[in-house]
């Protein structure tokens, strides 16, 4: 199966991204044809006026990918803006995509409102067209599977509509209708219980040191009704327990019983979680250390991946131009 997915380089990757990357690595190791890209053009849809850190974010993202286990010998790792065919296909798609399709994307108005509250003006042509550029990203590689989070499912359905419309209008069977491949963990709350977001400062970075992980876990909200160490706990409302469910399932029964019977306090429970998270992140730290001071090699890796991606994208564009009657 041909796989395509990407991430926006708008800041540090955090533990909420870990299950996504684990999904990517699993798909890679199962022998799929995987294309993973750093979507720097997409970053501009909301951060067009904050580009001074973009290059640094791109390098850090690539480091996190390699740390998580992505292998440039098994997957094509590339930079969106270095494959100009994405922009060409987006332009051609825009000629036949109704504006109403874009305006009805469920997240569009919500994101304009939410980002507006954060002081960002995203009432722009580029932000409106975000799902169409995403469709071009996917379809230019004729991808059959797309690892996404649940919040991206409407965008993927939009992509399938675009594929169907192109195939119908130009009487071809060029584009498949890609299917969603959901990660093991649909979403992970931040350490304050809200949605995990860099803008909230409630994340645990993938590159966090053991000490930073311990500090972040100590800040996690717990059962508000448990005032004293001797009070019985209610793990179902405790954020620390939510993380244990994901990262420490083998000890979950014992942790739940100890909490309900007040056999373990919140401090000790958090220490166990921090220890477990550090064991999960230790292999990432080790792999990251191998690449950390090899900036030129990282660039060469991204160049090579982008060249591979561009060859495949060019083949698709030849067929697109032929179908549309273009020279």
C-alpha cells in the first residue's frame, strides 16, 4: 500500500504526536511504500507572519522523526516546498472545486473563531484552501492510505470528493480514494487536562530530558476530590490515570485498585508515570543523539528524499496534464 502523511513545522513535537509517529513507523516496517513530508507551506496558512523560526522547526521535526524510528532507507522523507508539483496540482484542482465545498469543511469556521481569539487573522485565501492543498499533497502520490487523527477525517473525505470529481470530469481512473489509518491513541490531553497544544504550554516535548518529564508530570492535574493521602481516589477522573492507561497498561489494574483504596498517593503515582514515560522516551533520546550535530547530513537526507518524491509527483502531473488536455 502506498502511504502519505505529513506534519506542520510550527513548533516542538510533543508526546501527543508519539502515537502518530509510532503508527508511521509500524506502516514503514510492514513494508508499505511510505511518503512522509514536512508541510512547510501548510505552516504558512496560520503562521504566515511568524517565519523566523521555520527553518529551525523543520530541522527539529526531522530530528524527532528519526528519533521515533523513521528510516530514510525505508520511507521517503521530504519537504513539501521542495516538490513544486504540489502547488501545480493544487492550482489545477482549484479550477473545478466549488467554493461551497471549502466553506462547509466542519473545522473551517471553528478554526477561524478559535485562532481569532488567539489574535491570528486567518480569513485568507490560503487558509480557506488548506483542505484542497492537502488533497493535492495526497493525490499527487496516488496514496491509498493516509495516517491521520480523527480531527482530519473531514479533510480526507473532502480529498475523496476531489478525486471523484477529477476522475468524473476527465473520464479517467487516475486518482484512488484514500482511506484513513487512525493512530492507536486518537488524542491525548495536555498536562492541565485541556487539549494538548504548544500555545497552552501544556505539552511534554518528545525531546524532553528525564528531569523535564518528571517536572511536567508533577504538574499534572489529579482527582480534585482527593485532598489527603488517606482519601480514596477516583481514577476515572484523574489525568495521571489516563496516561497510565496508554503508557502503563500492564500495571493498570494494580494502580486503579491502589488508588481507590488509598494505598498509593498522587505523588507516588506520578513518579511511576514519569518513570514509565522516560522508559518510553529513552530509545528516542538515544537515536536523536546520533543525529543531533549532523546538520549538513540532515539537509542532504531531506534533499535526497525530496528528489525521490518529485520524480513520483512529476509522473502524476504528466498524466494530469494529459487528462486535462494541457500541453
